[in-house]
C-alpha cells in the first residue's frame, strides 16, 4: 500500500536531480570557513565553505558567496543551525575541487531551504554524535589514483617531521588498516600549528586532500588551510576525531607500513552556429574529444577559422544541462533579451528591442559515453530536441518550462555529430563574482569547446564497420581523471569496486558515473507516494534484481533499484513482469551491509535480438578499455581529429528523416 506524505526523508547519497524536490535530509553543521577573495576590478568579495554530515556519516561540502562578510553571514545564518532538515538539495559528486558530495548554495538555480529541528528532538540528539569520518583506503588510492583528485583521508600517524623551510611545512606519514602508508605534505601556519598536539600514534583526518601522482607512480597528498592558500584551495585538518573508524585506527601499531609515496630528495645535478552536410566523417569518443582543444583557439588566421572539424560520437547520453536554456530572442537582431532589464544584447548599440513571438533554446550540456564525460557542449534547440526525444523546439520549450531542464536528461542513447564551436571562450551567463571552485556546476559556465550539429536516436543499433563503426583507439590527457563514464556492465556487483574515490571499473581502470545493465526483477515493487508541485510522484523500489547476462543461477547476485518518477509514467519502472530491461543508473553501495542499489535514471524493455546487440557492444567496449588509452601530456588542436591516421575510422553519410 502506498504511503502518502509531503516529503520523504532520505540521505545524501540517495538524492538525485529527479527526486531532490521531494526529499528532505537531516543534516548536522560541522564547521565553516570564510575567506575574502580579490576580484578583477581591484575590489573583493567573500566566500564561505561549510561542512555538513547526515545520519549515515556522509559528509557534504557547501559553498556560499556574497559581496561582503556581513551579507555573507546573513545569507549563511539559516545553514549555521546545529541540526536541521535540508530540502531541494542538488549535490554533485564530480566537482573537481571537492571530494565526495558538493552543493553550490549560491547558484541562481538553487532552491535549497532549511527546516529547523529542535535540539531536544530525538533525531537531533542522535545525529549530534556523528562526525563525517573519511572512508578512504590507501590500497584503493594506490591502484586508482590518476593525479589531481580530491579525497578525504584518515590515518594513524607513523612519522611527523617539521623541516626547516621558508614556508611552514610538515611531512606527515599516515597509515590505515590496509597496511599502506602515504605521505601528506602539510603547508601553512594554521595547519602546522594544528599538528602541535599530534604525535606518533595519533589519528589525523584531512578533508579535501589534494592528491598528486608523480612519474615514478609515487602518490602524495597536499593540504593547506583555506586562508593560507594563495590559490584558494580548501582543506581542513582534524587531530584525533571521534568515531568508529578513528578507534579502529588507534588499535594499529604506529610502525612503518607499505609506502605508496616516494619522498622528494634533493638532486645532485564565437557568435555564429555551425552546420553539417551529414556526409561521411571521422568517429571519436568523449575521452578523445577531451584531449583536443577547439581548432579556433590554435591560431587567429582566417584559414584556421574556416577550417571544418566535424566528428561523430556513437551511443552518447545527455547527462546534464547548465543553467536555464530557454530564452526570448529579439525580433529585430535575434539576440537574447535579458529577463531583468527587458533589453536585448544590442540595445546599447541602438537596437529597439522587440520580443519575438516564440521562445528559443540554446543550452550548454554535458554528454557522456563509455569513455567519460564531455563537458560544456553547445547545443541549439532542434538538436537538443533530438537528444531529448521530443518532436521539435516548441515542444522542447513546453517540456522544460513544465518539468524543468532535468526532464530532458537521460531520455535515451543517441548518435551525435559535433563540430568546433564559434562561441569558444564566451561563457554563457554568470558574473565575475560567481567564478569560483563551483564554476563547472554552477555560476560562471566554462567556455564551450564543441557544438552539437545533429543527433539521432540509436537505441539497440548494431555497430557496423562501414555505417556505424566502433572507435579503434581511445586517447586521454595524462593529467585528467578517467571518470564520468556511462559504462556497460554485466553485473554492477561483480564488475565494479565502490569507494570514496568513486565507482571503479576494475577491468578497464575507469570510473563510472553511471552504468547500463540488462536485468530483470523477481519481486513485486514497493512504492512510496510524494507530491511535488501538487503533482503525484512515486519512489519505486525492487530488491531482487538480477543480471540477465549471468544465466547460471550460481553466478547471479541480487541488487536493488530505486526509481523516482511521475505518477503518469510509473509503469515504466515497474519490473514485476520479470521481463529483461536495459537499465541506466548510478551505483550506490552501503559500506556497512555491502548491499548495492542502482538509482535508475532510465530503463526500457529489450528484445532477445537487442540483448545480443548490447552484449556484443559491451565486449567491444571492455576490450578497448583493457588495452588502455593512448596518453598525451597536453591538449592538441581539434584539427588533429580529422587528420587521417591508421587508427581513425569514418562513418558513412547520415540519412536524416
């Protein structure tokens, strides 16, 4: 029987773009830091980093910004309560400046709110003893670190040295229960003074530690207090924190472990839109596209600007949209009309602004395939309508205004054609004050490097050497983390390793933000009812879901699914008929119970022939990932994408309806 309530209480890990407006999370305030930041005009503004924890011990970083300290403190006051419920939170897990979950509370699109909880309430009493302990494992860092990641770490101090350097520094060696030991370079007055009471045998936790992987495979950490750091990076240090993990570490012997760090020793020596003719073109993947900049930034000659760079990406997903993509154009000059001033962009040049009859769409989106995520891609209305599986731009505007921009994400796999963007280097929206550590996920958008020229649905389509070939080679930047992928797997339990670093595909050495799996259920769903903007939504759950590929009963391992959906399409997520479906979702593993749940974004029934197609595709993907990527140290011109080499393949001309 469905249960009806206003908001469903949940935890941070179970929040998604789809369900966040109907969920509330019990949080405890842990700490905050404020810093005055310089702006480009010689003035300043203020930024606050806050830390919260939920009832499961999962931490959340939050950022607030304002023009001055007094304004910032006023804005932050609701979030400074000891214990409260937070609603409309949209945390992200792939912000490159923060470990784990992060939310930008100053994002213009944020609707996050606080519901106070009395200190005498049983929930408040229970959560007051919870501290966001790091869940790091140095043995996992040793195998999965690719450099430049941010992680929360905790370990037993085996050695602490204060070298005589021009800037205060401490060499801190930490060991955890895996037996591995890592060097953490502590910088600055505040953190070095914090270690005054630390000694061999103490337990130290460092929030948001920056990792560095050197050419000799040495892995080290670096941390400096927010105030001391001239690059404005954030970290926090805790000596002898409370909690079960800290108690477990104190039971270890403070002897030297298996070191994964090799300490340093002194040496003895735009404006227009691109179009496509749908002709044959080279095929690439998201990781390779990330390794190449736009051809337009490689020079300023007219030949460079006229150079056509067009490639095809097969089986990509629209995973996110930055900001509000709907705008009203000026009927006279076709530029965007500012909703606040009512003036178009050319009003200062004398244009008499006249609103057009119909609204348009121009978006910056994130696309992903099995190699990773390609961020900040420009896409116009007709192309976004194709990615979102709606009839035309008019219907797309209606959908976004009715359901929000998240409603057009994860609508199915597509083939897309991308070209270099004429808007390169022109961030869409935001202000100088919003340029922060959150610039990728909110505030000032990053420059668009590529533009979607065309898209078409490709669900269940076979790879073909002539018409639709698979790439032969994956190229990556050596300094970038291999994450963001939508990865096909046989079983989310057997094929993946979950840690604070992310969901790691052991066979291919990549991190998967989402996975696809062909699966079926052997139980009836349980359903919870919730109302969002007076519309009924359902949270549908199955606990006995099995991989269809693992046919032998002995190989099958049950996992769960959770799907947050509108009442009108809840039937799409009901798997009680036992039929196989292709499911796309985010993997969540409970560290205590080892239970695995797939938070579903999309699913569809599949035929036996389509299942064979997906299996062949997965085998091709796994073989390419097992072979490892070609690494390059710097971005190369996008023109290299269309230079003929033995490893490049072309698709045939597209036939568009």
